[in-house]
C-alpha cells in the first residue's frame, strides 16, 4: 500500500530501474501549478496601463541610465498584461496552470496620499504595535482610491476565478507610491529630507490602511494572501548591495536595519488588517537559497547565513527579530512562501563568512559553475537539490503549509529551462515524499517580463514575448510544463531530466 495514498502525493506510481532510478511520480490532484504577475514587470505595455511608482521613477532617471545603474528599458514597453490578461489567463490554463498569484499595486490603488484618513495607532518603545482600522476608515479610503484600477483588478480576478483558478493576492512586490518614497531625492538629499519609504515609520501605518482596503474590496476572489515579497532583498539591495541597481541605492548599514524593522512591523500590522476583513490564510514570501558549506568546517557559518536569510519568517511566526521577542509580531503567519533560485556557497572567514564566487548567484552568465553545473543568462547556477533542502528546513522549523512561490531561470534560448523545470519539480516531490506539506509550484514565469534594473534582456518566460507586437510564442519548455501540470506527474519519458544537470555529462 502506498503510504502517501490520498495525501499530498495522491496515488503515487513509483517504479525503479537500475540504481533505484525514479521512473514516474504523481502529484496529488489538488497540487497547484501557477504563474505570477507584478505591476512594474508585467502590467505595462499598452496605452492606458501607465502609472507612477518609486520603481518606475527610478527606471526612468537619466542619471541612473547614464551610469548604467539601470538598463534604460522602459516599463511602459512591457508585455501589457493590464490589457491582455484574458488571453494570458487562457494561455496559462492551456498549459495546465490552475493557480496564480497577482500583485495588487499599492501605487495604482492609491496614487495620492492616504495620510488624511487618520486611524488610531499604538506605539511602544519598540515601534508601531497596533493600527486600529474599521469599516468607516475603509469607506474613507474608498473615496481616495483609483476607481479605474480597482475595477480592472476586479476584472482580472473575476476572469481567473471563472476559469476555476486558485488565487493568491500579494500586497507588495517592491513598488511603493512616490508620495511615500522618492528614491532620486533620497539619493541626492538624504533620507531625512525626502520621502524615504521603508525608512519612514509612517509606511507601517499607511500600508496597514492599504491592506485593510484591498482585503475588504477583493476578499471574495482571494483564496490566500501574502503581505510582501522578499523583504530581505529589498532592504539589502537598497541599502547594502547598492551595485544591484535597486532604489534608493543609498549605502548605509543603519538604514538597512531600520528598513528591516519597519518591514517586520508592516507585515504584522498588515496581517492584522487583512484578518479584520478576511478569514483566508496570510503568508509572507522570502527568497531563500541553499546555504552550502564549502567544507565540513564551514557548516556553522552556512547555518548562520541561512538563519539571517529567514528573518522574515522568524519575526512573523516566533516574534523573534534581531534576537529579541516582540509579542505583537508572534503567530502572524499561516503559510510560508518560498522563492528559490540557487544556492550560496560559503566559507568561514574571521568571525563571519564569505559567499564564494563561481557558485550560486555569481557564475559567468551562460557559463559553468566551479562545480561543473550550468549557469543561467543571469549567471545563476542551476542547483535543484537546494530546493529540497530548503523545503525540508522550513518545514522542520514551522510545520506550516508551503508554496514555492517563485522558481525559474533566465534562459532566452530555452536550452536549460526544460531540464531546470523537471529537476526542480522532482525535488518538490522528494520533499513531499518526506512529509513536507508543499501545496503548489509557481513558475517564474508564464511569459517574459521586465527584470527590474536589468530590463528586458533576462528572459524568464515559458512564452517568448515580442515586445514590439506583444505577441507571445511558446518555448519548448512550455510544452514540457504542460505535460507535467496537466497530468499532475513527471511522466516516464521525462524522468531523464530529474537528475541535476551537469556540463559534459
């Protein structure tokens, strides 16, 4: 009898040959396969889709472009999902996708300030501990909201739900209204003399208002919520690793710490706001790599790196932030969202560690890692085993449902994506087979999009987009995805792709 029959893996058909090589494996029929949308990355591209946010301002800045901080590609030349959502939703269903997470763009909903809607706020010595929002506040916010944007999101959600799709709503994917964050002014004048985004405590309150409004407005369509995407990435790349091209590009360790603190508070207060108007589960998403020690002696620092990486989950679930416990943070996590792309190879140095080049995120673009593994157009090492290890760790830490909310590869020629896709899905099955409650896999992404400061040159789509015509063309990997997603299994004729790819093997 199959021990997982009726569980996550459903009626798993397992056959072996040779050295125990897995030939066929089935997902449960309830396992979700999906895609994602983000305003700056996907929505723009056709007249009438334009809006203003800190990221759009940043990408247009002539000094950023002249210095090579950003590519010079314009979001308004993008794939145009804002107008083409019906055909893209149909395209997703055609390849077996039955789930999607959609970002509700804060800057679209509230292009003008919401400060005038005053709500009771409690503060302690730690920071903002409560934001008390009720229906009358939501009604006032409705008067300030962009009605056209609200209507269009309703149309997108209604269309997806009519197709039987599972819908996760994301409240923040890096883009902030300019009235709260002007990154050009922060860079030039300093954060004390400009709208400073995550450095301004007011963002905690204003985001809580936004969260309450969208929960009240869209809950009928939503199956699950998450408050924000990759807070550690936003803080680190904005204030520490400033060569990344992320706004505001302001190098300051104390600003990094302040941004992290405000993000932790924002998740907690937004969780409370959503729960006032929704009974749906609320999560948070972080990009977590597999922290791999170079040698056995480096195991301790690899674990240290991992723990630093997962601080958003720790704050939201255990209330632990910077080694201290805040009761107003605890137990505000219903599910875990994991974005996984590759690993971080680390070596102990002094009292800390160094992330080594030639592995993980720092390989030659389109080349080969020092471990003999292929690298993407972005220079990211293909390392599927890490997904299994991260899933196992997160499950053992929290015992909460997990969605793989992002996993994909920049691969314009599609030479690596089919193998990448199947080998990573196999690792999901490995984790599920050991009891991890992993409920879905969202491939990044359905179609090519704007990759932030890198512009359009990084092609992550299962479908190629001709940006001049907005036409989509299926890559071969879309057909591989369709076989797996429609059948809810890795079929036997694709099992040769379950092994991690190696160059020259």
